[in-house]
C-alpha cells in the first residue's frame, strides 16, 4: 500500500458528489426491495435521491427497528439482500441483534484505517478484539487482509501468553481496545520482555490523550477509528490526528437527537449513517452517538468530510417526577412554535423533589405560551427560561440531568 489506500480518498468534492449521485439512488432502490423496510420508503422516488440534502427527507432507521424486525428464522429482519446462509458469518451483539458478515475484499472497509495507521505487508497484527459472536475480531482481521498484513488472532485475556506470542511471532502492530495494549505492555515489562510493537489501531472505547501520549513515549503511534457492528468502519484518524475522516463507503449526517433533521454545520448532534454496502443497505441508520462536522479537509491529503469523533450518547431519555422525557418530545416542542430555535430540558433536585427547567432559545413569542406547550408535550409542568439565540451549549444535549446520584 502507498500513502493512500485508493484514489477514492483524494477525490475532489465535485467528483465525490458525482459518484454519490449514481451510487445513492441504486442503494435506495435496493432497500426499497427489502421486506424489512416495510412502508418506511414507500412513495420515495429513488432516482431523485442523488445527494445528502435529498437523503435528509427520508425517515431514520433505529436500532430498535432492527430488533423488532428480527425473528427466529429471519435473523436479519429482511434488511439484507441475501439470506443468512448466503453470508460467511452471522454475528450476535447484545440485545440480541444479529449482523451479517462476509469475507469479500475489505467487506467492513477497515483496510482504509489500517493503511492510514501505516500497517501493511510485512506487519504482524496482534488482533485483540473478540472473535466470539460479536464481529469486532473479524472486522479488523478483514482490514489486515486488505492491506496484506498477517494476523495473530489473540482476542483478550491470557496476557502472559499474549506477551510470549507477540515476542515469538514478531508482532509489529496491535489492534484492540485502547487500554488493553497498556495491559500487555505492562506485563511485558514485568516479564522483562522487549516487544516490537510500533503501531496501534484502536477502537471500541475512548482513547484518552494521556494514554496516547504514554504509547507515543514508548515509540508506538496509536490511532483510533469509529466503527459499529452494523455499519463497519464509519470514520478514522490519519497521522494528522485532526478529527476523524469519514469512510468512503458511508454517508454521515449529523441530526438533532430524536429527529432526522440535520443540524447547522459545526453543531453537535446524533450521527446518522447511510451505508453503500449492497449486501446490507442501511439507510439513515441512527447510531445513537453524538458528534459534529469539522470544517475543511484533513492536512493529510484525504478530502472527505471530517467529524470530531465520539462525543457522547444521543439517547438522553431521562425520568423526571416519575415520567420519561425523551429527545423526540423536545423536538416536538421546538417544532410547535416557529419562534423556538432550540430547547434544552434540565432535570434537577430541590430538597427531595425532582424539578424540571426548560431553557428555550427563541426569537420572539410568549413565555406563557411556551409554558403551556411544555405541559402539553412533556406531560408535566416545569420552569421555562427564554434565553437569547445562540446561548445554549453546543454539546448535542437536549436533555441534561444535573441530579447527583452519589
């Protein structure tokens, strides 16, 4: 592999948009033909969905929709273009939710990330992601094959044996969660074993700056990706380490939590992904994660959109006064009044009682009218504070729980 995995990474915005205008309608049409989508895409003119802006008019598909569609004997819920026996693997994630997997070249699109990590032919990757039921182990193994690297399928646990194996086979790269590498390195120090790991491709957890620096101090370059069992690779870091570059096989939108409505550029919201994988055409799949789009392109030369990486969970459903308040309800409140720009529900305590405050960014309108809508939509009374446009935090939260549970 060279510096770039393929020419897709360095397309001009115009070339990427032109390619999308061909690929996206075909993917929508595939999804429409699947029983699992039911009536979600009824009436959609697939040929007209040629851009991200057009995509935004389609409904969001949620994890709960997958679970509801999947039944015994139909583990993929009619959302794949092949039956379960037509795939190389069937995986089970907590829920349970079943996901397909295949061994076709870079099916999970993880090779792009490993290439960005500098991993390729001549490397031995110690793959410490799990291989049992969940797909993470196979996702990274598929990526290693795509870049020509050998794999030591280590999984987790048996750390002393991991150290011995890494020494004996000459492991040069690590794949796994960010913190497990430290456990291996500390055990190697304890055993007096010198390892040759110089690169780490991590995911599945937060990579804290202090841990990345600790690896750097050991001569290990550690980069992270953002991937899920349903979608494969979504975005990844390059050596520029400025945000995460969106993978070329997916389309990422950032929407207001609880809705499918795109946020303004730079605003934090829920990550919604459309995959171009023809075998599993997930359309506007809500990940439940928060992120934001970054301006400009990466200094590394890859030209696709960048996001800031994982910034928390979008499912902020909170119980207040014994009643659940959901992000969808906050979105309904905003939609009810043209004057409301954004809203934020805050759960707090006064004495031994729950209290609810609703902060509303509004350009005009009546506080009393807003208060009446709060009762109607949220099903309980709360203090209403009208604040200036642009004054609420840009953190993607529409419900904030300030109560202490210590």
